[in-house]
């Protein structure tokens, strides 16, 4: 073979080899990205069930703390934070290795819990001492406390605002996370517990247990603009990624109210397991996960049909109060 032809052949072979290697590496990289996990606190079992949302199966059960209840998974970090009301502490779970990395004492009644995007700060609602403890997750110490209303419960952190539901005051507070000062106190329905925030950050939903309704709050105006009646003893809620639907757990009815947020009204009521509490939605918006306290299960709703398509057994007293599904890598 002539020398020039050999060079052409060699270059072509090297190009093909390089392409194959690059293509193989890109496939491997895609395959190495794990799908979102759902982290289920089982309060009466003192453990946590990890569900693979692709296979919709429990892949691991982890001893987590004493009576775990609340949970917050950082959006851009690799940590899940779990509140343990009877352990008087929070647990830090590495979501990459699924290993417990720390227990941090926080006070008398930790239930509600939230974190900022990178998981560097954790906010813990103290049910009995009526305050929010702010923990630096790197130093694993409380760096400040914020006095709030009576029996703070649900919380959401968004940009530089912290939203807190005060159950026994019938109020929701908006707090500046830079100054830790209360900006607004808004009267809502009776016994607000869970909170949900629209994707655009403009609308906050307060789930009011004893008045069995949801208060719709315009954040810019800091006032309630509408009240929507739902089922009996509602507990938590989540908004779909497109902002079109609000899903609310109704404990006493064992149902989910599906609300159209554009023309606010209930468009569907879905039967789930016994006494649903925690609720979250997968990042792609295709499935809603409902955590049922009464029968230790998770109901999975297909959002395209608004029907339960699977039920997964987890531990006793399953709760997952907070953000419990991780984001896609």
C-alpha cells in the first residue's frame, strides 16, 4: 500500500477509534447518573426508606434517628436533612452514599425542616419553643435562632425568603434570610401546617388543618387572595413543576384534592392510602408520591391520568413532612 494511502487509512482508523471512545464515555456518563430518589421517614419504625423513582421500589432502609418526621433534600447539594422530634436532633444523610454522616442536637421539638438550594443552611422549626434554629451544615452548629409564632410547622426556603406556617397562631410569616427579620405576618385559615410554593415563586399555598381549606397568598402583596375548600383535615401540598396543579393531602378522607391553579377549583379527588401526610412530585412532573401514615405505604399517582398506579409498602408511621424527592443530576 502506498505511503500516502497508509496515512489516510491510519487517520481514518484513529478518528473512528476516538469517536468510539468518546461515544462510549458519553453513554457511560449518562448511565452513571442516578434517577431521583424518594426518601420516606418512617416515624414509628425509626428508619427511612429510599425509593428509586424509576423502578418504583425500595432500594434501601436506613436506621435514621428517634421518631423521624420532617425531611428536606437539598436541590443542588448531596444531603438530606431529617428531623427527629423525640431524639431532639436532626440527622444528615449523604444522598450519594446513602450513609448517615451526622446527628446535630437542635432543641425540644424539631418537626418542620427546610434547607437552601446547596444545603449549606438548614432551618428547623421548634414546635415547643416557638422558634426557628438555623444550622450551618458544614460546622454542624446552630448559628442563630429566629423567634416566630406559636407551634411553627411547615417551612419553605426560596432565594432570600423563608416562609413559616405557625399552626397555633393561624399565621404565615415571610422572613428575610439575610437579616433573619420578619417582613410580613399574614393571617390564614385555622391551624396552618404544610406550605407549597409555585415554581415562579409568586404564590404561596397554606394548608389549614382545622378549617379544611387552602389559603392562596400573593407573595408580592403579602396577603391572602383566595381560599379553596378541600377535604377533611388537610396536611400538606405540592405544586406541579408547570405550576398548573396543586395536590393536597386530606388525612381524614384518605384522599388527594387536585386543584387547578389557573382557575382555582378542585378538578379531581383521588383515593390513596390511610391518613396521607407527606406529598411530593418527581422533577419531571410525571408522578406524585403520597406518604400514608396509617398503613405505612406510599401511593404513586400518574399525573397524566390522575390515578394511583402503584402502592409501595414502607415502614410504620410513614410521614415525610417536607421536600423528600431529590432533583435529577
